[in-house]
């Protein structure tokens, strides 16, 4: 079994923002595999289904980004999953817009959602797909990640979300090495 967690902020106000690309990847994954992510459990919207031969739980924490670990802790305790069975999808300002960086484990970098997850679980061995949203050249970082993509970046981010879904399918159906080799960029 795999738990795939897309990080984001709940509510229409945040829909389409850089910080919500993890949610958008979960939405596309759910659509492709006919999984309804509509049950409110463990401080998250979740849906259960299958990708290939594997049972999967798709998760969109509803705790707001900086408290994502609260939801994930409940899921880990309830489903008794190991960190290697959890794939986390989230935005990353240190990755070029539209690129992916897939890793087996690692630090949180500057991402507060991942900081909270690592702090609460005391583990950093979660496979992750970091979706590049670019770094602001001027202005406030919070305003940047809570902002929407300019028109010229929309095709890049749509492709990145599609590649994220393909990478997750590869991780689940084959292994993370294959996903890294094919989709890291």
C-alpha cells in the first residue's frame, strides 16, 4: 500500500496558487485512476483506490500547509505505513518552474510543510516529488508562493503536474529509481 500526499492549503482562496501544486497533482492522479478524494478523515480529504496492482490512499491535508504533519501523523498511526510507503508531492522554490526533483529522502529545505512533517514524524525518509515553482526575484516569499502563476508559466506547470502524476505511477508500479531517471530535470 502507498499513501500519496499532496501538500497545499484548503479553500477556494488558494486554488491555483504555487503552494497548491501538490493538491493539483493529487486531483489529476485521482481523475486518472477514478479515485474520489472526498472523505474527510485524519484532518485531510482522502480517497482510496488502486494504481496498477497497489492499493493507494490519496491525501490532501486540510490543516493548512505549515501544519501538514498533523494530518500525516494521524494517517501513519491509523494505516501503520512506513515512511518509504509515503510519497509527498509539493512545491519547491529552489527548483526551476516546470521541473521536477524526485528524491528518496532528504531535508525540508525552505518548505514549511515539509519542516512540520519531518519535525512531527522525526523522519526524513519519505520519497518526495518536488515541483518547481521558481524563486521570486523581488518581494515577499509568502506572497510569492501564495500567488498565482503568470500566463506564460501555466503551460510549464501543467506539464510539471502531468509529469508528477507519471512519476508517482512509476514509483508505485516500478520503483523510485526509474522515476528519478525519467522525470528528474
